[in-house]
C-alpha cells in the first residue's frame, strides 16, 4: 500500500493532481509498474479471478525464467483488470451514495448534531469518508494485502498493513477538509468562476504537497536514515554534483518492511532536496545498475519535470472543474428529488463532484501518461549519457525492475497508450541497444 494511495482524502479533486506527481509522492519514480489504479499493466480484457501463482516462480527472480515471465504476465493482467474494476466500483459506489439520498441523509445527520455550518461540514466529510472506506476496505485488503502475499511481493503482516491504513485515514481526512472546504467556499463566494479560482488556488497546494509529503508524510510509514554504505553515498553525491544537484541528503528507506518491490527517487524544492533509495533496490542492483537508476532519477530533477507536472496538474484541474461547473448543476436540478438537494453548493454534492472528476481523469489519462512516457524517455537518455553508455548495466537494470516488480515487459499498444506512464520495458531496452551518443 503506497503512500500515494494512503492519501486518498484529497477528495479526488486534488488526489487526482497529487497522483500524477508519481508513485512515491514524487514525480520522478523509476518504477516500471506501480500496482495502483492507473499505472498497472497487462491486457485490457483481463478477467479478475483468484490468483494462484506458480510456486517455483518465487525462487528465481532474475534472470527472468519462463516461470517468472508467466508470473509477471499473470500479475500484470490481474492488476490491469483490477484497476478497471476498481474504477467502476468507485463510480457505482459514488452514484449509489448520491442518488439513494445517503449523501443528503449524512448531511442532515450532521445538521442535527450541530447548528454551525463549519462543524456540519467537518462531520459530513467524516461520515462520507467512513461510509466509502467501510465499503472499499475489504477490496483494498484483498488487492493490496492478500494478492501481494499470494505473489510473494509483500512482507507485511495484516496488523502492520492495517496500522499503515489507520495512519492514512486521518491524513486523508485533513487533506480532504482543506481541499473540499476550499472548493465549497469558492462555489458559494464565486458561483460562476469557482472552477477558475480553485485551479489557481491549487497551485500553492500542489507545490506544498511536493515539499511536505517526502519530508513529513513518508517518514510516518517508513524509516528514513542516512545511506549506510559510505562508498555508495560518495559515488551518488559525486554523480549528483556532475548533475548540478548540490546539498542533497541521501537516504535509504526500509521499504522491505512492506514490499519486495524496487524504487528510488530524487525530490525536493526550496532546500529540501532528497535522494532516496529503497533498501530493496540497493540489495537487488549492482553498483553500475544502481548508478544508472540514480542518474535517471537525477535527470527528472535537473530537467524540472516536477514543474512540468505541476503545470499539467493545474491544466487538468482547470478542465475537470470547468466541466463539473458547466454540466453538474443541470444534473442536480434534474434529479433533485432523488438527490435531496438542488444546489451544487450543498455539501451533499461531494460524491457527484468526486465521481465527475474521477470519470474525467480516466479518459484524460492517455494524454497525461503520454507526457509521462516522454519524460521517462528523456530521463533514460540522461541516465545513459551520465553513465557513459553502459548498455549492459542499463538493460539489466530495466530487466530487474520488471522482474522484481512483476510488470509486463511487452504490453499491447492500446494498454501502453492508455495505462502506462513509463515506456514498456522492451521499448526501453531497444532504446538502449540502438542508442547513439550523437543523438
């Protein structure tokens, strides 16, 4: 269960924005596959069925054996099928909560408890989050705990998993209060232009999230400590110096406490630069492979991809909230008797706003993922050049990431177009093989 998914509570209005910043709350993850809803791999037509991974496949991770390839294809297919299923499940749940009158009923309950509008909002938001969480928690346990254990990807006990989940809920609630409170304030204050002001106001919020999450939130779920291998630290800092990254701290994270998957990233703004390596990637990659991975991450940083991501996020919010403001009031007016309210400014409209934003995000993701793949290709090029075109180490690094994270190396073109924010492994390997320094 990644930190990004733990901070669900941005009400999808800003969670959508934060989500596009990357898998570990950074824009710059080298992971090929993430197992979260919009970055999974496989075949679109994949069916969701109980997973029974081959026992022998767990013994050999790399080189990729035929058994391991069967395992990663099966896992990837399941992950994609689950991604689509989970999106549809959430859409149906939000529709039911809104059109059954449950949302308005929760708002009435909050009004009976307190006559103060601010308290009513806090109570309603808490109630709606509890309802949605109770319904989806069994599915999350199955996907993020049981399936990960079935595929020998998780190291967590159920108690530890639930402990992380319990930490995440109040964080999500606080962020939701800020995001939803802001949007309803603007709807009431500026009913015709709230979508514009919300998108503009989201800029400092998104930037703040980039700064706060790695420094404050992520350490709540994992232990960050200075990199113990001093020689490796010196090599990474030397590479960072060549990249023009000065004053960064180098951390290792006990990610193996939760998962066997590999990751590393470079993040930070305004003096909070961090170079972070999961202990899993330190153990799995050779020194040469690891240096390419870090050069790739540094490429994202020095090419300012995080700022491009912020711009993309704001444009997405602008489009999404404009569509919500343009069409949702008419829907509410038409079905006001079933909904129990007739104004988008009612707190009870939150499930409909969440539904609309999520739905729009799903159909816009081919564009955002296309931008992501472009950034990844540029970072790959940067990493290759910074490590003097070490083709073998680069290819093996990609292959190990696929093997350890169980990501499909050769998805169909449609799947890659719609769901991949990184180029497919086979394309990345081909890029390395055909790379010429004169490009």
